[in-house]
C-alpha cells in the first residue's frame, strides 16, 4: 500500500470497536437476526418519540417562562 511505517493510525472510534466486537461473535440464525433487528427498530422508534416529546415539552415550558417574565405592554 505504500504507507510509511512512521505513520501512526488514528485512534479507534466507538463505532469501529463495536464493529470489531461483532466480527468476533458467532452469526445468529437468519430468523433470530431479523427478530432482533425488528425489536431494536421498535425500541429505537419509541425512544425517539419519548425524546421528541420531552424536547417539545421543554421548549413549551421555556416559551411560557419567557412570556411570563416580560412586563405587560404599557397602555397609551
């Protein structure tokens, strides 16, 4: 490949470590892989929904707090 031996490779990323660990595991039967994949997908979508709801609730609370902190407009 022509790389110099003096080049130090970059550190492993968390994703790369995970991929390497997966390589060492025995392969599950196809049906089990599909079942686990679908279960993970369901969990992930539920987690995203909860996170989105919490984010939106926090934004609403922040908006209401700002509105309450502003003085009322003066009558002319």
